[in-house]
C-alpha cells in the first residue's frame, strides 16, 4: 500500500494505491475530509470501478486529480 496526504484549501485529501487483489497492478483509493465539519465528504477505495494501474504512482496521480476536482466542485457549490 502507498499513501499520500495533502491539503487543498480547507480540505484534506488522502490518496492511496492498493495492490489489486485480482491480479497485477494497483487500484486507486480516495478520501476527502472537511476538517471544519469533522467528517469525510467523499470516500471510495475502488475509484474508476477498480481499474488497475500499472504503477502505484499512476493510481495515486489519478486519485489526486479526482480529489482536486471534487474539492473544486464543492467550492463552486458553496460559493
């Protein structure tokens, strides 16, 4: 397992690359947390229906892009 944590504005984004249980590659995982609300706003441990990426870096890059898109869309709704 590979994990990374970043701050995007007031949100925390946690991304991970999990070794696929059904073969070679890694699946992407994502959690977006709103510390002000004290809860997760989004969580998925099989992004893109469990698609397998060849490397952990590829899976984590995908998850990070999706996390940032989600944060931007939540900010737009709040504005």
